[in-house]
C-alpha cells in the first residue's frame, strides 16, 4: 500500500497502476452512472436534440447535473445567459473540489494536474479522498475512476438517445434515481472525522438551505461549499 501523503513530504504521482486502481474502485457505481447516462439520452431526444448532439454534449461536457439543467432551458430561442449562469452555479463546486486536491498534486507538472481535472467529478473525487485516508497518493486513482465513468456515461447516452419507448418514469419506478444519492451519502459518512467536522458541516448545511430559499436555483451547491470551507478554515486557524 502507498504511504500516506503529507504536504511537503514528497512528490505526488500519476501512474498507470493508479489509473487501474481507480477504475476498479468505481465499478460499483458504473451501473447507476449508466442508468443516468441513458436517462439523459432519452431526455435529450425528448427536448429536441439529435442523437449525435446529445452524445457530443456528454463527450465534451461530462457533467450530468448541468446537462439536465441545460435541457430544461433548451428551447428556441436558446436563453444563453440564464443557461450559462445555471451551468456555472452547478459546476462551480468543481473549483472547490479541485482546490481540495492541491496538496495531493504537489510536484506534478502543470499539464498533468490540469489534464487530470478534466475528468474530475463528485464520485471519483470522493473515492480519491476516501482512498487517501487509507494511504493512496496516486492522482491516477482519480483519473482512472473518471475515465471509467466518462466511457460509461457516453455509451449510455448513445443508447438512451436511440431508445424507443423508454421513459424516465420507468427508471424511477425501481428506485434507480436514488442509487447515486445513497452511494454519495455512505461515502460522506465514511469521510466524517467526528467533532472536527461538526462546525463546517453544520455551517455548510445551513448555508445551502438558506440559499435554496433565497437564491436562484442551483446556487445552494456553491454557497454551501464556500460557507463550509470558510468555517473549516476559521476553525483550523483557531486550533493552530
């Protein structure tokens, strides 16, 4: 097993072995990823997109939540400003996710760091953070998980776009829309570090709820992340 990563304690790595470990670690969630990819393909066709356009969006964007949000606004003429704002609000959390990996990329060349972030998502980020606590320090772990999900997401979109009479109701009937929520919740519980996380998590939750009530749709993700991060920073400063 790799030795735990400590800031300044050595260079990070990005190896093929790490990529394979990350890809294997994501196997349990590839089925729900496939389901949601197919659901996007179905919804995209229902919104009027051609199959090739839906597939191209999945290949280049690879962000399920913002892709579904774009479909909600996809009508003629396309409201580009609201669409861009909604996409930014949803995907801005990746700025926080990427920042949290800064020390884990210590020593890697710039092109490796930024190339790895192309496949960054909530699920492979959470998998990497959990693996880091067990001693993992290879950024390839995140890359492998991201590539596995990207391939499955793209293939599922193509299949969904070509599907016949399948509907989103058929997917929800078996509770498949909750699989990713359950996975991410259990991962979050595994990352809990007892009392040291109480204040940041509480602040993040309250800020996100306030944003749901008072701000436009989707901004609660960014607001909760920033508020929890700032609370953790203040708490760390007081402790040190």
